[in-house]
């Protein structure tokens, strides 16, 4: 009887260790996924901000930062296609990509969360461009903005689906 109790106690002890190990593994996986989402939200936003600050002049962001710092920021201009790409579409691409990941973070517990994320990202991009077209918000309507934003959304959704499978 004593030996049987010892075996049961040892089995219970091993079971507790296995449960703790599973909880720890799930916690590590959750932390890794949240870090992945955080990186895919914050890094594109940071790069987009840097482009706005250093490749544009006289924007609200530049003016605000210069007023806070008390001096003018350097401005980088290159008379080539790369600078045109940076100033016309890179921020749209980066911010649409980041928005898609942020929406996925909000809806990740839903069934078909990638689909909800995709639809909301596309709708948001369309609404912003349409508001620019009718003059409600500042900015210039450009069909290429929509194309670039859709491309970024598709890329983000593909990455989300691949990450979700792993």
C-alpha cells in the first residue's frame, strides 16, 4: 500500500511538472507571437515617421518636432525615382501594413480574423483616399496610393496567415 501511494504521488508530481511545462511553453509562444505583432506594427510606423520627418518639408509632423526641439531638421532630397517612391508611396505602404497587423492584434481571437483584418484595412484605406478626393481631409487623392496600400495589406495578410499556421 505504501509503495502504491508513493507511485501515485510520483505520478501526480510528474503530472504537475508536465502541466507547468505546457503552461510555460504556451506562455513563451504567446510572448513570441505578441512580439512578432508588436514588431510588425511599430517598425513600419517608425520608418514611415522617419521618411516624413527627413524627406518632406513643411509638414505638420516636421513643424511640431522642430518647435519642440527648437531647431530645423535636416532634409534629404534626391532627384530620382527612389525619392519619388519614398515621398509618394512608401509611407502609405508602411502604414497600411502596420494598420493590418494592428487590426489583426485586435481581432486575433475571432474566427477568420485574417479576413476581418483584411476587409477593415481595405475599407479604411478606401475611406481615407475618398475623404482626400472630396477635400474633407488634407492630402491628395491618388489611385496609386490605393494600389500600394492594397499591396501592403495583401502582403501583411499573407504573413499573418503563415505566422498563424506556425
